[in-house]
């Protein structure tokens, strides 16, 4: 069993962090899908470069938000290591990409 170093305190993630990140990631994914549906991804008009950029950013955000759930629920081998920090970063990246796609689509 590894002995914790006295210089690095072992802090556990707050209770509810896993559930909170999973539900926030699912909510942002649903908002992104609703945005793409209402924005007009299915319209027959030819796409412009900005349209392709918006769709690519939205799909990249779906990848980041989906990996948030995968990272946070991945089993860890020992009690000391948690995957909360990479999951929070993936969620932040996914959220920024989604809002960037929305802003690019809305602002002419």
C-alpha cells in the first residue's frame, strides 16, 4: 500500500462531484443537440465555411462532453487517485467549444 507524502495532501473530490459532472455534461450535450436542430443543420441550402466551422466545433464539443462522463466513471486502481481533474477539464473544453459554436452561428 503506498504511503502518502506529507507534502501532498490527499484530498477526495466533494460528494456529488461525479453525479454533478455527469448531469452537467449530459445537459450541455442536450443543449447542443437542440441548438443544432433549431439552427438548421438539416436545411437543404448549401453550407458556407462558417456553417462547417460551427458543426465541427459542436461535434468536437460532443466528443469532449462524452469523454467527461467516460473519464469520471472510469474505475481507478487505488483509493488515492481520482479522475475528477481531467474530467473537469474535458467538461470545460466541451462547454467552451459549444458556446463558441453558438456564438459563431448567431453573430453575423
